[in-house]
C-alpha cells in the first residue's frame, strides 16, 4: 500500500515524548505519519524507528511560531494526499513557573504564540483537508491546570484553557470532525521533568501509555 492510500496523521511535537510515541504507534496501525517539530535530528530518529518497524512517515520540520511555514505546509499536504485524517496538536511550551506579577512579557507572548495562536493557525489551515477525510479526528493535548488553576502556573494554564475552548468551539462548528481534548495526566516527559525536577519518573505514566490512550480515541 502506498503512503497516499493510508490514513494520514499530522503530529506536532513528534521528535520526542508523547508525540514521538504516538507517531510510532499510529504508524504501526497503518497510518502514514507527518512528523513535525523544530528539531530535525529528533524527527529523523523517530522516522528511522518507524521505517525499521515497517511503517511510513514523512518529515516536515518547522517552528510553530512561523505562521508562514504552516501556510506552506497545508497546500503541500493537499497536493500529495488531498486530505488529513488526524491532526494531533501535541507540541507545547511550559515557560517559567512563578507569580503572575513576575512573568516576563516577552515569554508570555511567546507561550501564547506556541500554545494558542499556532494551534489556531493549524486548525484554520487544515480545516479543508480534515473535511475531505472520511472520518477525521482532531486531538489536542492539554493539562489538568487548564480547568483547575494552580498558583505559579498562570501563563501555561491559561493558554491550555484557551486551546481547549478553541478546539471545543471548532468541534461545535465542524460537527463531522471528531474533536478530542486529551489530558495525559502525570507522564514521564521532558516538560514534566522541567515542572517537577525532583519527581521520580518511574512513578509516572509512560509516553507509550499516553500514546495508547490517544490511539484508543480514534476507535
């Protein structure tokens, strides 16, 4: 089967963690996976693992802060595949944790660019391709702090709350597209280690377990 005949999944933040694990799991289930992230080296490692296991993938490295890159990618996907079966909005930025009154203005703006504006642009750019698929899904990875505010987490938490609202609004508008808000909970990822540096990762869910939960949403 050629890659154009397989269901197509685009995954942001696919170079490591939950994104990489989900890409490998979906490829093993017969998806052709578009791997996106800033770090091309990490993407190449994930692609190699997918190919070694008999799956197929395509690299599309770009910075989510680059709105023009998103606009270029959508037509390229349309030209080759003509549809998108799954859009997984996984990439995100944690930022510094601290009191709101001490948050750096530039970092706050950058965090909203990555966690909110970039995902808005992806939804807008790939809406026609999702609508062209037979049973399209959109999955957005979130955090419990989006709905249960926590001291010192203000910028990240509010950006995830905004993302959830955007995706739920999109789901209400595009009723044929199945939209999912996925909260992995405590998972052993680099971002989790940044937020909780003294935590034992062995007590947490693995990225592979989170990937299995995301894959189950598609069933």
